[in-house]
């Protein structure tokens, strides 16, 4: 299936993945410090999942189970669907 990864910066990547979970894993491999949310869409432009950017260091007391952290500069929250 074709998915679109939108990094919130105007750059989009079209990928092939077996399912949404695989698409999320591919998106996470390319996650970088942009200070923007990133999300996955289907070919029709429907948003399927999103990681929100938080411009603060991750707090261990937060409920996120799988954040992507960039030290004190900020972090991406867990995927939401």
C-alpha cells in the first residue's frame, strides 16, 4: 500500500508499506529535528497517524511510551490515530 509521510516542512515522501504499522516504523527511521509535527496520509490525503512535536525536553512522568527525544530541545510524542 502507498503511504505519504509529511514532515510538516513541505517535504513529503511517498513510501510502500504492508500496513500502517510498517509505515510508522519507516517514518520513525527518518525522523529528524524539525520542530514540526509529522504525519502519515493515504493517497487521498486523509491523515492516518500523527506524531506531535513538543519543544521541551521529554519528562519521564509523561504518559508517552515511545517518544523520539532530542535532548533538551524537544521531542515527538507517541503516534496518535
